[in-house]
């Protein structure tokens, strides 16, 4: 009896020490769940989720403070992916945060722009090029369509345009009348 | 199935490729090409307008090098390749560029794309200095590759992959050069006619390709039902005494002309999933490409025209035509006697892999092999799709050995990860599964949709990764600026609140700075601009200020 207790006591102490050492030695700085969530978010940095960007939203979700249905740019597919990752039930997008729409970009009406640089400061991904009192322009390929540059513009020269369908981003449509589902009674 | 006639014994293949194999599935389809295969190729002539899309190939679109109003000669380069996976575009006849604009192009979407529009002058005049023919035997393979690239040659079988990339960008030693003359899709007979009429040129083109690739073995694969073409080909090979190029007949099963299926038939080997034939030491080229290579190297003429099968019950005189690239399809139909009364729809490509054209103003491009005008009786609209009954007929015919009903299931439920697990991207979209489906489900369309969705998602992923790194870079930059500013402020504060007893040193620093400015001004011969033409009142104020300063800091000088 005593031998067993001592044996297991020593074993527990040794294994505990090893585990304790491993926890310190192989400590991971960032929470990997945050990275995984962040990888699923569309990175528009639009703030519609009420957080300051995609990463803060990911951190809030990992901490259980935010729900998975607060990202309008991601839409249903992002919610599905998040539900899959976090092991919760998918739910529809919360309309409080906005509606999912097709991807857009902004353009600057260069005739009207006064070169105030306010939009440059607002752009989260540095997709606007320009300098004080110089004409600004949007790098369309880098624009995430977050629309954060629109409110600061004093002359309302920034407009939202949908991304054009070209031969390169065209998607074969699904057949118009899909076959009926086979059901138990059908 | 393999050649066994005594007269052909001389050209028996080496042992390694002697026996024919079979591929899984496939279909025996009615040919529908007897009429066009028996008629000689006619010329479609020079249309009044040529529409040349900048993208007629896989890869980056060519970059336009002409402006509206420019006069162009036949064969002149009007758009150049911007990168390695692209080809130039040439004017297929002489005339004036009237526009560089978006026009409908042959594409299932019916969308418009950038095109160079040439109004022809009918003279078909070439550039002044035509280059002399090249003896390929004394030319380096790399030089031939460059010629092929400059001639704008892409795979003419349908995919339009730049031929130079296929021939030259490889590390693998090539065992087999396979020339594909297997025209397995119904209605199409352009390669058949090409062999019947230009066999000698094709053989010469194949020899050039062989010299470029330096394979161990070279085989021309031809279909069972093309005896006239085979005869012409063998005669041409005999004429140049070429025993090292063998001709192999393959059975008439759709899609035996598919690159992977043909390789399977001839070698028994399988091209790896998501890989290329070159990975297993094989290069496959279409027979039309070989003819284009002949034109480029021997006749020094870029790819300006191709043979197109204009057929179907919806057109009055079905036939093969030699067509200048950029010729509108409507011009072909008119040359072929126009539409019949009961024409129902127009397809670009064959009945299995082709797609409906939204307008007949689209031009013929490098990859167009067939224009098919069908009537309602010929190709009735498919009945409404019924539920999948899991009969597995599609699985039986799938030449890629996939599970079409599983793919359909996952594609339909947007479960793209599962579709990829079932090797969606190995689907060659041959249409066999949809052809045999008793429920008439348009299966291929589901696969095409799923593939496009997956590509889009991949692009989206890349875009969002870029956005993330740009956002992080901006935040780091803002943090750095903030920190630098804070450091600057704290340094200044320290300097100001520093040792208060050391006033003299501070005073000396100020004096030194003032002296420096004075010295600089003296050197430059400048004086302060704001003390000229002073009024009496202003002078009085300055003097008063100077006096005050003198009283507080007796050592200082006064304002000049």
C-alpha cells in the first residue's frame, strides 16, 4: 500500500515537473484560435462588426464576447466556416450589422478631389494614393470595399462601384431549374 | 486494334508502345461528320471586318500595339505577349484598325472583351521584307521555340495553351512526342480534312516538333474512321522516307482524343492528377498545331488562319473552311449558304464540349474548331431534370474514373471541399455523364460552376491575405510614427527642464545659433526683408524692443 502511494507520488511529481517545464519551454505567444478565426474573416477591416478590424473581432470571438454572425462582407459562407471551426450552430447574419452584398470597390472623382488626405488616413489597407493638395486615386486591386473612406471626404467625391464581371471572374451559373430533391414521400 | 497490315510493318512502333490499352468508360457516339469530311476545304475569303480578341489563349492577354487609324499588313504583330505564358496576336489580313474596344468574344458567358477591329482593304498585302525559310535541322531547339512563340502558336485542339511553354519549359526528358489527330467529338472533321489536304505539311511540322523536343519515339495517333486521312498521312511519310514517325489507329470511342485518354490508350500510363503529360515524359500536340508550326518555320508566316468545321442541319451547306482568325461567325454562315429555316441554336465547338453562342457576331479565334448550327430535331432541348436515382451510369462512362454522382451531390450543396476530395479538378468536362444520365441532369454545368466557385474562393483568399498584411503594415507604421513622436517630445522636454543652473551654457548655445544665422546671411548677402521701408511708428517700436532686450540681457546685440 505505502509502496504504491510513494511510487505514484513520485511519478506524479516527475510528470508534473516535465509538463510544467514543457508549458514554459514551448509556450505559444498568440492564441492559435484567434489566428484560425482571423484566417476565415474577409479582411475588409470595415468595422461593421463593431470591432476595430478583423483581428479584434477574431479576438472577441475567441474570448466568447462576440457572435459569429456579425460580418456582413463575409456573409453566409463565412458564418458557416466559423461555425464549423468553433463547433457551434450556424445562424443567419445579424441584420444590425448590415446586409451581405456583392463585392464593391470605391473610385475617387478626380475632378472633384481637393487633396485633403482624409481618405488616405481612413483607409485601413493603404489603398489610396496621394499627397496633400495633390489628386488622390484608389488602387482598385487593393481596395477591400470597406467604404471607411466615404464619411471623412469633405467634398463627397468618393463613389462605390460594383466589381465588373470579366472573363476572368465570371462564374458558370448553376442550371436554372435544379432537379427536385428526393424525399421520403416524393 | 494496332497496325497489323503487312505493308505497314516497317513502321511498327518500338516495343514499349506496341500494345494499345483502353481507358475507363467513354461512349460510342454517332459521327455526323461524313458530309463535311468528304468535301474539300473551301476558303472563307476576306471578311469586311476582322475582330481579333487580345486573349485567344490560356494565360495573360496580349498587349495591344496599334491604335485606331493605323494601317496594318497581313502578318503584322498587332499585340505582343506581356509574359512567358502568353502569345502575340497578328493581323490576319491587311487593312486599317478602326477600333480597339470591347466586343463579344466566343466565351460561354457571352461577355465582351478587348478586341482589335480591322477594316480589311481586300488586298491582303504582306509586309515588305518576308523572311527566308529556315532549315530547322540546323537550328537550335531554343531558336525554333522562339519562332513558334513569335508566330503566336497555341494548341489548336481546343485548350489554346501556348505551344512554346509546352515544348520548352520542362526539365524532364521526353520519351514520346504524341501528335493528336483523334477527332473523337461528333460533327468535327477539320483535322481529318487537314490531313487529307495538307499531309505533307503536317509531316514536315511534326518533324520540326520532333527536332525541337528530341523525343525517343514519335507517334501520330489517328482515329479508326479516318481511312482517307490515314492514307494521305502514310503516303506523305513514305514520300519523305520517314520510318521513325509511326501512325497508330485508335478506336473510335469518345473521348479518345482527350490528351489524358489518348496517352492512356497508347502507353497505358496515367498523367498524374493536377500534373502535365511532360511529368511522365510525354508531349502531346494537336495535328493542326503541327501544320501551324510548319507555316511558322518553313513559310515564315505566323498563325493567321485555321480550318473550321461549319456544320449542323441549321446551315445550308455544311463544310470545312479555311478561315482567317477574327472572321465573324456570321460571315462563315453566310459563306456556307446561310441558316436553314428551322435553325434553333448556334454552338461554338462540338455538341459535347461546345457552348451556346449568344450572338453570331463573335469571331473565329485560334481555338475555334467548329461552328455548329443545330435544328430542334437534331438537338432537342433537354427535358426537365429529374432527381438523381443513383443508377451509376455516369460512373460507368466517366473516362477520368471519377464518381460523377458524388461530385454532383457536393457541387449542388456547395460542399466544395468534399468535391475536391472527390477530385473535381480531374474532370475533363467531356459530357459523357450528362449524355447518359436517365434523369437528364446537366451534370457538367454543376462541375463547371463548382470549379469556378473554388477558383474564386482561392483568389478571394489571396486578396484577403494581402489585405491583412497591408492592414498590419499600416498599423505598424502608425505605431512607429507615434513612438517616434513621443520620443522626440520627451527629448525636448528633457532638454527644456534639464539643469536649470546651467543657464550660461544655454545662453551660449542660443548665441551660437544666432551667430550662425548672421554669418550665413552675410555670406549670402541677404538682409531681413521685413525691415525695409519702415514707418516711423514701426521703427520706434523696434527700438523700444531692442532697449528692453538690452536691459534684460546686456550681452546681446540689437536688431540691425
